[in-house]
C-alpha cells in the first residue's frame, strides 16, 4: 500500500485525480458486469478472473518493477492474453446474452392498453383454472428481447390471447400441449415451442422439472417473463431474469403481468376494467355468469 501512495504522491495532484477517476471507472464497469452476471455461472468465473488480474497486476507493479525483471513482465503479458482468450470462451453464454439484448431490443408492441389489459386477465383466468385441475403449462411473455429463434422451433400461431384457447392448447393429449406457448403483446404467436433448459449448476441444488428448468433457461438469456403451472402440484411459479419464484398468488401474478405485458396500463385500470366486465352480465336478465 505504501508503494501505491508513494506513486500517487509522485505523479502530482492532477495526475492523482486522473488516477483515482480511472480506478472509479474500472470499479463501475466491474459492478455493472457483476450485476449483469448475478445468479449465473458466469458470476463465479468473472470473480475468479478479476482476482487473477488484480493479484497479477499487484505482483507485477510491486515486485517486477522494484527488482527489474523484464522477462517476468513479458511472460505476464503473454499470460494475460491467454487469460483473455479463455475468458471469451468461458463467458460465451453471457456474451451471447448481452449481444442479444443489445441487438434485438425493440418496443413491446403496437397493442392498445385496453387490449393488453384484457390479455393479462385472460392469462390469469387460464392459469388459475389450469392450476385448479393440475394441468401442466408454461407460458412465455415476450418483452423487449425478441424470441424469434425459439418461435421457429414451434408451431406458429396468430391468435388473440384467450383463456379457453390456452386451456385447449395445454390440455393433455392435444397436439400442441407439450412444451411452451409464447405470447407477444396481445397475441399468441407460437405453441409447442422448445426452450433451452437451465444448466444444472444454476439450479442451486433444487430438483426441478423440465418446465421449470426451461423457464429458468429462457429467462437467463432474455428479459421474458415465464409462468409455469406444475402438473404434479398445481403450484404456479414465475421465472424472471433466471430466478424462479414458487407459490405465486393471483395478486402477485396480476401485478407482475401488468408490469411485463401492459406497462402502459396501470394496475388500477386493469382492476376497474375487470369489474366492469363482471358487472355487464348482471344488467341483462337473459345472461348468467359463467
């Protein structure tokens, strides 16, 4: 530490401020990268690489410069190049994830707030009913990162989000019940979609079924929101940013879907719209509640 302080003292006040600013900038970059990698396998790898770089640089600065060891400095530079190449290969999934988010970012959709609010209620209605009868399901809500590569693996559709249609798709024995459904805005765009399964190392020792692993897998590489209904227990789960939340209540699901699918529609507006739809059948004596 004394060598570092002596170095700052010798380079002068302005150069010292520049040196501190560079350290601050490096710290911010490291923090942003760690935040992006949080909860993934890449986080541990990144911490290891940073530790090697910091320790190696400290040794180079405090030892090599003091004892004039140019050959060690040369070998260290070669070692750092090798570390960089290994890091690129090791962080391939995380680099791909970042590039996808940068290159495929787009606006949600051209759907109106009313259409998106209706879609939220249709999804909640379908999920609630499927959970009651323990009908397994996995519903992916596309957001800013396009999921075209996964849509191409399934059967393409173009239908408004409808609770009855979702229940029909996931009904056991139907042609499309296996794998996932993808929703974009207020449209069901694909069914029987194959999703990437999460790596076993990212599950933190939990024993999860294929639907839950697929939900973690797709949300680890995109900003999608995924709803899972367990076929064994009927429990509703929610996957976001590679993290899984179990036993999600209807209120929690509505709040999250309103944020994910209908950002332009406040949660209060959704509830009011639902109440209005519930009141309409009561004004007609010829119709009864379903």
